[in-house]
């Protein structure tokens, strides 16, 4: 059983010796496999208190978790797999969970053998150094701005079926644009998306894919869309914490059997979308619930 651990659960597990021992024992016995993602590199790396920072890293190093792809790579590879299946071209396959070297190789677009000697500390430390570039922070800020724009523009009943098809086509084009790109900036990527949607025959292929339900088979995309749309009617604004929570949730619900979080708000939204989706998604557990569950495994 793959059990994805979000940041607040990781805090509980590393701070409480009894919880740490129980979860660690279940993980090492093979009853459950704890899973983290590269998003934890950023969250742990940004901890300013040195004692807390060291405690999180030592817990991760001791547990030796498996690792999941980032939300962005999961959505990219998911689309490429369905796209090649739909058009019966050379199959594209991938694993959503693997060891640290495998997941980091997908993140950095380098062969895994170049990363096998690196530890979680090596990756996390890159975000912790005082002089570290905050590229992730810039990306998060852009996402928050875009989300607020969409919310203001489309929340008043303006999300029509035609608009949704338009969003889906742009989403497919974006993933196809990312297929061969590395470190392209936002304006370059948007220019490539517009070029794909304005060029034949690829624009027609994207339309056919969308109109024939190709996007509905993309589990990670559907989960992210539901999590986003479910929050539009409320007053809570997307911020860094909620954006990181959403990234964790998309990965956990898509790839794993259990999503471990003590965030009540996040748990509520995850359980709400379960009733909206045809895809099977991970069960959500609080720390207390999970401690009870692993006793029965």
C-alpha cells in the first residue's frame, strides 16, 4: 500500500516519537510504503529554524521513502501516455512512483545513473541555502495570480461547456509543448501553445482528442480541475500554502492508496471530489486514523 505523506503529517510524524516509531515500523515491515514528492524538497528546504530543518531531514533519511513524480510531470506523462494510446503511435509508459534517483531524473531531465549517489539532503539543501534562487516561489506566485484572475472572470456562471473545451484544448497543447522543452520561460511556452493550436494538422488532432473524451481519461488533470473548481464558490483565496496542498493532493490521490494529512480543510475538499469523479482515488487519513489503520494491515 502506497501512503503519501503531506507536509503537516510529516511534521506530526517527525515530532512525536510514538507516531514516528509506529509509522516507521509499518513502513519498514512492508505493510505500507511511505511516499514523498520533490515538493517536499521545497517545503523542508524553506524551514528557517535549523533544529526543525534537521529534524525533518533526519526523519526522511531514516524512513527511506519512495518518491512520486511532481504534479507537473505526472500530468505531462499521463497526457503523453493517453495521447500515444489514442493515436496508436509508439507507446509512452512511465512509473509514477520510484526511488529518489528515478524521480529526480524525471524532474531534472537527466539519466538516473547521474543521481544515484545523491541523498534527500542534497536536493533539499538546494532550497535551504540563504543564496538559493527562489524559482519555485516565483512559479507559485504566477499560479496564484492566474488563479485569482480566473476566479474573478469565470465564477459568475461563465464557465460554459464551450469554455471548458477551450481550456481542455489549451491544456493538451501545453503538455505537448512541454514534451521537448527544458527550462522554457512562461512567454516562450505560451507562444508555443498558441502555435500548436493555430497549426495543422496538430490543431485538428488536439480537437479530435478532446471531443472524443481524451481529457476525461486523465486522472491527475480531472482531480486538479475538481479541486480547483470546488473552491471557486467560496471566499478563501489561493495562497502558497493552499497551492502546495493542492499539489500534494493531486499526486497523492492519483498515484497512491492512502493520502495522510492532518489538514482538515484539505481533507474536506478531497472527500468532496470523491463523489464527483469516476476515477478511483486514494483514501484520506488523519494521523490518528492512520495509526489505527496500520494496526490492521
